[in-house]
C-alpha cells in the first residue's frame, strides 16, 4: 500500500477541506397542514406531531 513520504500539515489538510461545505436543508410545505418542515423529519403543528402528512402523535410534548 502507498504511504505518504512526509506528514501533511494540519493547515494544508484544512485548506483542502475548505470546499466541503454543508448544503442547506430542503424545506417542504405539508399538504395537510400547510406547515413548512424539513423533509424526512417529523414536525409539530399546534401541539400534534406529524410525519409524511399524517398525524403521528396527538398532544405531543418534547422530552428534551
């Protein structure tokens, strides 16, 4: 297996990684509740928890 002849410095490594940027999350509008939410995540509307446009939990309270 190939190994680097010299150690790559942290500065050089970080310069290479500057182009790896997190992309913004896609926001969708629920057809049932018309609420904006992050795709593929559950979301709360008026105290109820929804996922895929369907009511998952009534009277939802967050634990954290």
